[in-house]
């Protein structure tokens, strides 16, 4: 079958490992189902896989793609939940010590067909296109958990999103606005800030800019480049929710500010199957849709990877079949 895959890890030149070609057809084991992929979205996790981060060398070649949407053999349209747990696990999917994401142990969604556990498919809402549904399982689910499960923020409070144009950031803007929070956003360029405004941000600022007042919560996916600003932006007792560190994982902790102002720093990773179901319901109720910046045929995946590596995103990058 056709697939977009990592031939092997390449930490120095990840796109050199990107291959578009044929891979063996997958076979669904007992309790798993085959999904004919209609759309799959690109995530930073896919670039990390090409670098060999979070995956053992012996697991290559690895088909890329953490999430997607498609059709079961009986014609049912589905959205994929990307967190695969141990069959014996009960409780929060993200806390299973044996959990994996697609592309870490099991082959991913950038292919004609993907196989996943039966519990990892959810009905696709009729009002979501396949391309829109393909954004939900990773970026939008991550944003949903950060905001509604981890942050503790209430409607009417002020949230700051660091970075204006990535998949998680654009989801946070739309979700926060729909939930009644005041949404502030930073962005490196005028174009990225304009996108945030278009998506519903109440105010936008240059990266690192002094804010007119302190905020209740900051949402971090950037890491080292924005961490000092995030710490300075918070009210006493405020919260930073972190789900990524694209610019580096090792900023100064600023411990004096942390303890003196009683700031909370909370890590967040992906989300549960039930949270994905709630997210799909919330999008339908609130009438919001993921912003797709680029939609490409899967055979043109390299162009999407090049754009993500260069930071040239304006919403999600989606590949379709």
C-alpha cells in the first residue's frame, strides 16, 4: 500500500529520512480494526520521529502520522484516538506507563490503511469533514485537555497563548473564545498575529511584549524561547500549562518567582478517549471548526513537512487521500 514513512532516524537532517512509497498491507490482530484513511494531519511529533526521538531504532521503517479520520469496512466514518493503552489498563489513558502513540510502536496514519484497537475509533460527526476530523485526535485534543482538564480557568478569566499559528495554539484560541475566556495571543510575525485575531483572539502581541495586565493562565508549547515571558505574565497564583517545548526544554525555572507568587506549572499530554468524545461534542455545540492552513495530497507530504520545519504554519497541515 501507499505510505509516507521514516526509513530510519536522522537527527541532523530529518527530512532526509522521509520516504514516500510502498509498505506492506497491515493485518488487524484480534480486537483491532482496519481503517481506510481519508485524511491525516501533520504534527511536530512526526518531525521528532524522523529525528529518532521517542522511538527505538529497531522500530524503523515507521509509517508517520499520529492521527486521522477514515472509514471502517462497513462504511462507518470514524475519528481516531491516537493513545494506545495496555489492554489491561483502566483509568486515565494518558497515565498508563505502557501507553504509546501511533508511530512510536505501531504504524501510523499516513497510508492507505491503518490498524488500531477497536476502542480507538469514535464516530465522526457528520458536520465535520474528514480533513477537519483529522485535526482532532492530537492537536485539538491536547488543547482541550490543557484548557478544560488541567488549567482550572473559568469563563471571564484571561488566558495567554504563546505562539499564534501552530495546531495546538490555534485550537486553544478557538476553544478559549468559545468557552467565554478572554484570549490573548503572542506571535512572531504580523501574519501570525492576524491569524490569531481572525480565529477570535481578543488581543494580540509581539513575542515577549509587555502586556497591559497580568493574566490568569498561560498555555505553553514553545518552551525555552517564551518561558521567561510566560512567568512574568502571570498574576500571583496563576498557572502555566505546558504540552510542548519546540524551542528547547531547558529554560531557567525562575524558582524565586515560582514560589513567591505561588505559580503552578502543570504538564499535559494528549487526552483520553472520553475527552476526545467530549471535544467532538463541544465543537458541534459551539459551532467551531479547526483552522486548516494547508491541505495537500498525501503524495505531496514532503512540502507539508518542509513548511512545518520552517515554522510556516497557519493552522493545521492536513494530508488527504
